[in-house]
C-alpha cells in the first residue's frame, strides 16, 4: 500500500472536524444561545446556567480531541512517509 493515502485521511479529518466548531460558532453568533437553548429545551429540562456550562465544556472537549486525534497522527504519518 502507498503511504501517501493514509497520510491524507487524518488531514481531511482535521479539515472536516475543524469546520464543525466554526459552524457551531456561526449558529451561536447568528441565532444566539437562546435559540440553541430553546431548541434543546424541548427535549431536556435543564437550567439555563447548567446548559451554558455543559455546552461550553463539550465544545472545549471536542476542540481538544480534534487537536489530539487529527493533526498529531497526520504529522506522524508524514514523518514516517519521508523517512
């Protein structure tokens, strides 16, 4: 198998996964957090302060996971491909 194909996969994962926080930020900026809270409030009854904390925490964990699982394997595969 050619080493270049596996090196492209984490790169595209980084691009796609990096776009999701940008889209979520756009939704919050345009619609406001009240829109998101009302939408999710139909399914789960959570106080507003708790909802904001959970949302902030989940987005932070998601961004950290993107950094750990996408660019690091991509860089490692690129180093191996050159060596």
